[in-house]
């Protein structure tokens, strides 16, 4: 009330000296009587506003406290989750490193096993080939042939085991080489024709005359598949016949699609067994397979190899009515080697550390008419390269003192310093056949990669491919 009175005096311009107290009291009483309702309303409004403001501030304070509590809890959860995530991440990194280390160990193991097994087998096959060529007594020649067949069987088992491990680890590398398709197929069927005759079975072989004579691809793997199918047909056929056919399905630009079938009149396979026969170590009727043996890997590996060659594999069969196994593969058209005889190398440097393989390779290359020098390791190869002029270097990879990859890189560096610059052809011939081996060789500066076991009698076909590629680049 005092506030309203003072406010009123200020508005009227009255001073304390001229103010009459009674009048003031009268005025104040009058003003209060006339404005009581308004004062009450304003007071209520102000009080309500203050109460609402206090309530709002209180509620906001509570909300802020609750929010801060939630934020603190969330921060603690995030910190805890962050610690868990970091621990999980570290564990995953550790597991990844351990898996990579284990995979590297397995890769190196496979490479070493492949090298240590295939290298001596390659030498044995080579020596048998030399003995057959130089033996005039027919009985001894047949004996050598039998040993060669047994060694080939052993090689097939070794290939199956090594290839299965590589396929499971996605490490298998296919060759891409020029070869005589008809000759390779006749070579593998000739072995089974003789073995079928020993069981009084008729063996029929037909190769489509429309199939190109030369093709490019992995003829070793192709023969491995055919060998597996013919071997099974021979095992499970006691009477009747075995038929082998190879047909051209399609020819498009530089690609050809080939279908091969092996038909037998053997025991056949039930529908239930057909569902399992592609699985590892599944050989069908156990009572029958125990008598004939087998690794149980052949069909599994063959099917995977076919798929790597952009093909398919299947069978039709009924119990006691025989079986038909078939597969298709895609190959490239090959090169006729006689077209490039003028570009064939004359002088070759052979880099090989295995004594038996040295003898076999030197004998075969000399027989083919090449002049050959020998180097036992990469370091000697570099010295001989500096001292002599070669048309071609055949380079082993895994050697003591200096390996083939290192030697090739050094030779390529030396070439850059020569005037005029050279670009000698370097071909890797190695028992290593993992997926990255070919790429490592090419990145080191090699022109081609051939995996052992490799028959050097077919060497001119490979060189014709190399010469053709080089001629195309020059053109």
C-alpha cells in the first residue's frame, strides 16, 4: 500500500510540505476502496507467477539433476563398452595374426612338401624315360614301362593329396601352357588300354577330329582328371568294356569347350551312393572298394579342378549296368610349334640344384638339339650370365646359396646396364605350385612358369608359346 501511495504522490506532483495528512488519508482510503479488487487480482497474478516460476525452476533443476545422472551413467556405460570393444578388437587382431601365421606356416609346409616329393619323382620319371629310350632289349623296355606306370600311380596319389590341401586353402595355381591336346589324351589312354587288355576288357578310345590339335591350359591337371576317371572305371569293371571319348562342344574366338566322357560296364552306383560320391573319402560300396583301394580324393579333386577350368562334372549310373562320368573344360586355342622353329633358342642356361634332375634335363635338352650350360644355384647362374650369351634361362626356384627369384631380379637389373639393352627369356621350372608362386615369378621378371613334374620332351611346345608371345610384343 505504501508503494501505491508513493506512486500516486509522484503522479500528482504533490510535495510533503503542502500535503495535508487528513486529505492524504482520505485520498488513500478512497483509492483503496476503489482499487481493492484490482490490487487483489494483481497480487494473485504476481504470486501465481512467482509460484509458477519457482515450480518451473525447481522442476528444471530436478530434470537437470536427472539428466546429469543419466549422462554420468551413460558415460560410464560408454567407457565400459569402449573398454570391452578395445579388448574385443585386440583379441580379434590377435586371432587374425595367429590365423595368418598358421596359414603362412601351412603354405610354407605345402610348398616344401610339394618340392621335396615332386622333385625326386620328377627325376625318377625322367630317368625311366631315358632308360626306355636307350634300352634295346624288349623285356627290359617293358619292365621300365611297368615301373613308369607304378611311378605315375604314385605321382597321382601324391598329386591328389597335395592338390586337395591346396584346393581347401585356395592356394592351387593352374598352368597356362601350350600343348598337343590329341597327343596328351592319347598318352594317358594308351596306359589304360594296356591295363584293360590285361583284364580282358575291351577299351575303346575316340577323339573328335574337330578338336584343335594344339591347346593352351594346364594339361597336367587335365590328364590328372582323365587318369582318375579311367582308374576308377578300370577298378570297378570286371567284364565288358571301357570307352573314352573327347568331343568339341563349342569354339568361340580363341576359346574351345571340350567334353570328355568315360563309360564303363562295371558295377554301377546306386542313387543313394551317387549323392555321396563327390564327398571326400567316399568310395561307394565299401565291400567292393576295400578290394581295389583308392585314396577317396580323386573325384572330389577332379570336380574342383574342372570348376577351376570353367567346366562342370557329372555322372549317370545304375547298379550292375555301368557308369558314365563326364566333364567339360574350357581351353584356349594353341600354337603350332613348327610355325616358329626359326625363333627357337639355341643356347640355354639350366639352373638346377638336384643332381638327378640335372642329368635328366641335360640329356633331354641335348637330345632335342639345344646347347646347354649348367648352374647349380642362382649365384653361379648370374656369373655365367655375365660371361656368356644365352637365348634362354631355365630357372629353378628353391635352391641353396641363392634362389631363383633373387637371381632373376639381379639379372634383370644387369640387363638395364647393357648397351644395347637385353631382355633374355627366363622360364621358371619348379616343384612349387601354390597360387601366388606364378605371380611372384612374373613380378620378379620371369616370362613363364612351369610346375613340376614336367616332361622336357614337350619343352619345344612351351618355348613355341613363349616365342609367339615375344614375337607379338615386338610386332
